[in-house]
C-alpha cells in the first residue's frame, strides 16, 4: 500500500505570493487540485476567461502570466466546449517568465496526433478511459529535467533505491512516482488501447473526427432552438459538442434521445465554471469518436426534432 506524503508534487516549487494560472474551461480535475494547493501554500489561483464563442480570451495574457507565475495548467481540448486551445502560444509566454506548463490532454489524446516535445508542455497528462482504455489509470509525460527535480509524492514499495530505519533513497524516474503494487491489469489494457489507436493511425482518427464533427454541427444548426456551446467551425474544435435546446431541460433531451437509442450525456460534464460562464447549469453533450457514423448523427438530429415536437416547443 502506498502512503501519501505531505509534500505533494509541485509543493516545493510553489510558495506564498506565487501564482498558478488555469482557464475557465478546465475539467474539475484541473481546477480543484490547484485550489487545494494554492490554499495550502498561500499562493493565488488565476485564470483565463472565455470569449462568447467558447475560446480562451487571451487579451490579458501579459497581465495574467507574470514573474509571479509558477505554473500554467490548461487543457489542450475542452471536454465541454470542444475548443482546441493554442497551447504552444500560451506556453511561450509561460516559459518567458520561467513558469512550468502542464497540459491536460485527456480530451486531445484520443483525437489528435500530439508531438509532446513540440507541444510546449513540460508535463502532459491524459486519462486512460478516453483513449478506449480502462478507468483508474492514465499517462504522465514530462521533460526529464522536470520529472527529475520533482520529489516523490507517494511513498511505498517499488519506488525506493534503498530503505533503512533512519532514511530512504528513491529510484529514478519513472519508478519514484509509482509507489506500491501497480494496477497491472489496467496498465496492460491501456497499452493495448494505445497500440490499437496507433495501428489505426491518429491522423486517420483526426480526419474522421473533423469530418463527423462538421457533419454534426451542420445537423445541429438545422434544429430550431439549438444553441451550441463552443466554436461552430469543426477545424478549431473536437467532437464533443455540448448544446442547449430552447425550452427543454438537458436531462429531458437525454431521456427522449435514450428512448430512441441515441446515447448522449446530460449534466455539467465536470465543467461547472464553463457552464456558469454561459449562464447555464447543465447541457446535453454528444460525443463522436472513431466509430461514429453519419447515420448515427442523423438519428441524433431526428431525435432532436422529435424532442421538440414531444415537448411542443417552438
Ligand atoms: C478534459 C478532461 N480532463 C480530465 C479528466 C479526468 O479524468 P479522470 O477522472 O479519469 O482522472 C477528464 C475526464 O473525463 C477530462 O475529460
């Protein structure tokens, strides 16, 4: 069993008066840990706001990312708005002031080819279940000098070089971050998932994603009362499309679609601040992937027309 050490990753680098910069479109998993850390260290959390069409508002980048900034952490692709963010541009500013850039690639890794070394990231993470892999496991990539400088954040078996009753020394990267018996089954499953996507080709998957997203956006535009949250052009977004349908609650939409065999998600999609930005508590989200066909998108659009007539809106 691994014991959590009080010194979490990054703690050593962040102190009172320092700042961490995130964005208003983050998944809660890229908001809450920074809130916990900055509260504990007396540091300040700041964030990029969003434009009306669901992009990052970079107009105040030089005021947000300053000499006080220690970490800039942002998503490459929003799991709610679909927006693909200009990470390299933001990273250039972050690096100019000596900050570390953390990229959440959970929504990007399944959809886009990612060249980690050119991405601008110092640390890049993604979760397994979004790359057709298992839950409870993910990937952390980091530049070796960054990983090398970070202290272990879990103590336990497997992460040590040697242990005496007085003190311990730690294994090199990546082992110093992998305390305890690893999730072996999940790791094998994640490896198989990555091989599967690699075999199909991320370029092929990306092209399919763009085509099906464009088709879905056209279809959604044909339904009166639909408001897409996020960019309306397929080229600057991924295939997760959150929307509202005027006069119908997001969960009602999901239920009617479900009764017709169309699976969507309703709720806040772990992005409450982004919903608040657009004045809504929840939305309905369709998510396409490599297996989604135009016929399935047609079923969604027909289902939305049916939903309008069922609830007698319009
Ligand atoms: C963009 C994004 N980041 C982070 C996560 C968190 O993943 P997990 O809960 O597996 O850690 C998700 C989850 O689906 C996500 O969509």
